[in-house]
């Protein structure tokens, strides 16, 4: 898909050919998932909620809120909730939606087309 052409009101420049709305490009926020590598995913819910709300307000397409994997063999307290996300932990942030959150094998994503977005 080509970038939108400038209208009669705008002059085409090298920048305008690159800076335009392109629906095939998606924005992913991984602040909590990647940031958790520094603090073993021990984020207060208030921090995760602020990041989530900011992503919603900014129109970010996807938010990697954490990992979705087994807790088998993990020492209790070693990692925070966002290392091994449970549905309850996700719901504390995204609210009481009627449908399940989107999840991949290794990460939990909230996206605008998914009920995680309020």
C-alpha cells in the first residue's frame, strides 16, 4: 500500500512522502515487558495501569503487558506478576471485560481491536 498523496493544499516534500498514515504499520509498546528485565517484573499495579492508560490515549496498537507462561518450578516471590501473567493480574489493569484477553505463546498483548482496550 502506498503512502497517501499530498492534497492540493500541501506541497509534496521528501518528508511528506515518508510521514503519512500507513495502516499496515503497527505501534507496539513493550515498556512493562522489557522493563521487567531490570526489576524481575516487580511493577506496582499503578505503574502498569498508567502505562496501559497512556497507550490507550495515544492510540498505540499493541501493549506487551508481560509474559504468559507456566509458573512451574518458579520460586514464589522471585518475579512479579508481569513475568507470569494470570488472567486476574491482566484484569486488574484492563478492567472487567466480558471476553478473554489476547495471548500468544510467550507474551500477552492488549490491542485496540481486542477487548483489553476500553
